[in-house]
C-alpha cells in the first residue's frame, strides 16, 4: 500500500496528476494526495487560461498603438521631436508585443498545449535560414555572425517542429546580441554525434557568472538577468529554448569559452 503513495508523492512533486485508490489503512493520505493533485491541476489550468486570455485581449489595442505610432513616425510633415517620440512608442510597443508572444508560447510549451508539428528537416538548411533572417533584419557592424558544419558534406536529417527549432536558434543568436552590447563574434555550428543532431551557438562576449551557469545546467531558467549596462533584462528567450529542447527530447548544455564568452550546445535525437 505504501508504494502507490510514494509514487503519488513523486508524481505530485513533478507537477503530474495523481489518482490513488482511496481505501485501506492509509485512505486519508491517499485522499489528501488526490485532493492536492486536483488543486494543482486546477491552478495550472487557471494560470494557462488567464495568460491566453491576456494575450488575446492585449493583441488588438497593441496593434492599434503600433499602427498609429508607425504612421506618426513616418509623417515627414510633423516636427522631428514628435516623430522621435512616436518612434520610441513604436519600439517599446514592439517589445511588449514580443513579450506577450513569448509568454503565450512558453505557457503552451509548459502545459503541452502546443503539439509538435513533426516533419523531416535538413538541420544545416534550417540553421542557414535562421542566420540569413537575422542578418537580413539588420544587425550592428559590432557583431560577426558565422555558420559552419562539423561534418561538411554529410547528409543530415532531423524529425521535429521546424517553426520551434527555428525559434530555438533565433533566440540563442538574439541572446548573444542582447547580452553583448559592445559586440562579439557569434559562431553557429551544426553536426551529428551517434544518433543525435547537434547545434552549437558560441560567442566571445562577456559570458555569464558561475552561479548563472550552474543554474542553467541544473535546468533552471534565468528569465531576469543583469545586463552589462546595469539594466535588468527580463526575457523568456532561454526559457523557451530549454522548453523546445525538452519537447524534442533533447539535451542542452551551457559552458564558458576561453578566454571569455558563452557556448550553448544542443543535442537532439534525429528521430522522435
């Protein structure tokens, strides 16, 4: 009788639903665990519904603000100061729009609301497209973005969700840019090891502290970090990356680079 209860406690601690038979000498413990499981499930569902509702409700007014701000910014007949202020409103509105989108995505991934759209993918071509998109969006000359293959000429394939994997690489590259305002070289590489497809994103920037490195390698995200400028950066980029890797049954590792910088190595099974 004690084994089901121990299993129930383990499932509960992992955030999984619990359904124990309420009978025998330990009926009160079983009933309490079932009640706790129901409460956690209801709480998680409420949180997910609330975030989805907020994301939906804010989308329309935010689009209106973005539209008006862009129109004012592009109107040459208006005073330059007014156009600059409109530009500030537009940029911060875009940041808010991206934050809402990230919040919605991380919630879907956390509660498995968004099923993987599995398809056969060429990982080298995937990385090439993401690198091209980042370069075409326009990045400062302070940054050098390079792509390489660990196994040149080798045909690689991967089964996964192309949109999410693109987002994963994009977030990693953007993370390098955001946390290295003075510029850095960003190296993206694609390869394979046994039955795993590997992606690495490495920079020679500031790197992160040892406590942050240990936290990330322990599976914890650092959504709120201190930028080199002293400003606090709130973002869900790395958390979303870790969730995408987990959804693809992969492994992610963070390491320092010599003499300084950060290296992120991802291994994904070629077949899910």
